[in-house]
């Protein structure tokens, strides 16, 4: 469910510019910033670049461009089923 939220003109203009660069809607850009901010607050010891890499990896997996690795066992899941040959676990 969408909810209207007031933001400053400055934030809106910054989001408008960035949304064009990253091919997002203005609302999508603000949501992305909010998600990043939330993740940084929840994981203060992780660098921003690491968090961004994790988010990118999750999207790649959703798009069938990679495989999941269970860090507790180092097992790769889904690589063979997707025909992904770049996985070191194959």
C-alpha cells in the first residue's frame, strides 16, 4: 500500500537527479536510500560497499544470474540448476 509522505524540496531534487542516473523512479530512489540507511543502522560494523554488494547479489540471484552460498557449510545452492558455470562450487 502506497502512502504519501512529505519530503523537503532539497531531498526531492537530489532524488530526482539520482533517479535518472540509476533508472529508478523518484519514489524508488528515496526507498533505496531508506533501505540503505536502515541496513547501515542495523549493521554499523559493515561498510556501505559491502552492504551494496549484498543487495546486488540478492538481485542477481532473483534474476537467475548466480547461486546462493550457505556460509555455515560453504555449500552452493542452485548453480547447476541454472546452468551457471561461473560458480567456484561447481
